[in-house]
C-alpha cells in the first residue's frame, strides 16, 4: 500500500473506443517508478476491454471499478458481484458521494461492499465526505472528498485536506492511507501529496483528457 496513489475516476463517461484511445495515448508514457500507483476506473461495461489492453501492453496501470455489489453472485438483477469482477479490476471506488446522493447508498451498504471487495482481493477505496463519515472495518485506502469541491473547480486547500486526513486517521486508524479528491488538476496535484497525511489523489474531470491526466502523473516525477 506504500507510495503515492493517482487514481482516475471517469464516472459515467467514455465509450469503449474512447477508453481504448485514452489507454493508447497514456500507456506508453506513464512514469514507471516504484513509488507511484496509477489507476484508472472506467464504468462497468468498459472495464474488461481496458484491463485487456493494459495487460496486452504491460502498461504500469491498475484498473478499478467505480462500485460493486454488496452481495455475492446470485439473484441480484443489475448488480456486479466482486467475485466476478475481480478478473478485471484491482481496486474499486466505494461510497462515492455521487452514489450516496443519487443511489441512496448507506454506510451499511458500503461496509458490505468493502467486505465483498476484500473477499475477492479487490482493494476498496472508500470515499468519505468529511471526517465523521463511517470508515468500514478492514478499509486501508480512503479518499477524502468534500462534496462542494467535486467538479466545481474549487479544490479544498492542501492544508485543510491535510488536517481532515489527520483527523480521519486519528478517528479511524493511523494506518489508513488517505487520498484527496475534488477539483484536482495538474496545477495543484502535487501540493496535496506534499502534505504529511496525504498519500495520493482521486481525479475526476481532469482525468477525462489523456494529456491532462498524463500531465498530472508527470508532476510526480522529477
Ligand atoms: P473532480 O471529481 O476531480 O471532477 O472534482 C473528483 C471525484 O468525483 O472523485
């Protein structure tokens, strides 16, 4: 779990063709340093294609889902169970504020999703909106994302984000790795990870364009 995490969240965007084009542009140029963990999280129906493309060219890129089922395989129409997803993904974003708000996800559901992910060797990346949001047992990776900063162009300050990350660790466990998310760009990305309590970034809008996301990744290489 050590190192800096740079995670692209494509949300409900990109056709298979657009996704593969992004991988083609970015893959060969990604920095290959031990301490960087770079991941892309496409929507479900693009996951397998992206994972195949990454494996075929051996790009230094992890692949993540944006959600998964709180249940295992079975009679749960419309859900994606971790045990069937794990062939295509290394991690899963869980409890994003857009899911809590638009799909009524509760802390209890998110805790079940964390359990399912871990049982299938998928790393859960749990999004919390403030320092009080419940962090389910067994979580190691958190993204602190204040709702007002998401997609607004107004990021939190590195100092505030660092303070929040420190509080989250105090409350939920000192071993947690905390990332910051909310209007991260190439201009501000490094200022967050320079903070002692922050271990990476979760990037939405600025990850959609491959050149922009590449710029963010390259700010972490001297
Ligand atoms: P943003 O999204 O970078 O567009 O603010 C971040 C997120 O929703 O994870």
